[in-house]
């Protein structure tokens, strides 16, 4: 019985683990407004001066704006995310 | 020896699994321009008409624009991400 339990437990853990290795889907947003059903931000162009830099890594403390936190996230996770820059055309 | 191997293997798998349960940091971007070191997009305000909707879930097939894929991602992962809308002020 003990042996079967070990076998069963091992199989259970292995299954979970393989699911993870196969790429079990993970949340993108870990901390921004988690009580909201969906975080959508709307910004008026007229309120952007020369340019604004918007966060797409969901790690910024100034969300929806980028504060450079994508760099630490990329390093930690081997990721390659970066911000969206909205700017006035150079004249 | 077989017993020790089982014990060792179980411990190994368990450790990995617990690391996962504790929230091993995950990539945000799974498929967009993964050969680039950092994906930064720059858009000129003058090229946005009345409004543009930008992806922040990294699942859009029209990246950097949103194509609604955030909804399937949110449902699958229990997440709550949504796009950034840049628009002209209503007059
Ligand atoms: S801090 Fe999130 S993209 Fe820069
Ligand atoms: S498809 Fe990514 S935010 Fe809409």
C-alpha cells in the first residue's frame, strides 16, 4: 500500500509538473488592479505632450505608464517585453 | 537503491513543483518577436486617427494592436488584462 501510494503520488506530481513544462498558461498581470474584471486604460492624445511611454509588462509602479520595471522582469524571467511609445512626429 | 531512487526523484520533482506553486516568475510574452532583445514599439500620434487600441497581453495577432485575444487569455488563465486606448478628445 505504501509503495502504491508513493507511485500514485509520484505520478500525480509528475503530471502536474509536465503540464507546467508544456507551458501551463500563466497570468500576465500579477498585481495591477486585480479586483477589476479587465484593466483597460484610455488616454486622450491631447493630454500626451511630446511623448508618453506606456507599460506592457504589468510590473510598473506607475501603471499605465512605464517606469523601467520591464528590465528587471526581463532579466529575471528571460523575457523580452518593452513599452509602447506614443509620440509627436519630429518636425 | 530502487527505493532511494524513488525517494530522490520524488523529492526532485516536488521541489520543482513547489517552486512553481510559489510563483516562479513567468514570461509575459510567449510569441511576439522573440528574437529581439526587447520589443519596443513607437507610434506617431499623427498616424492614429480617431483612436487606436494597443495590446498589453502579448497574445494579439495584430501586435502592437489589440485584436481581442486578451479575452481568451483572461478566461484561460484567470487573468484581467486589457488594452490601452489612445483617442482624440470628444469635441
Ligand atoms: S515598466 Fe512595464 S513596460 Fe516598462
Ligand atoms: S489582444 Fe492583447 S490586449 Fe487585446
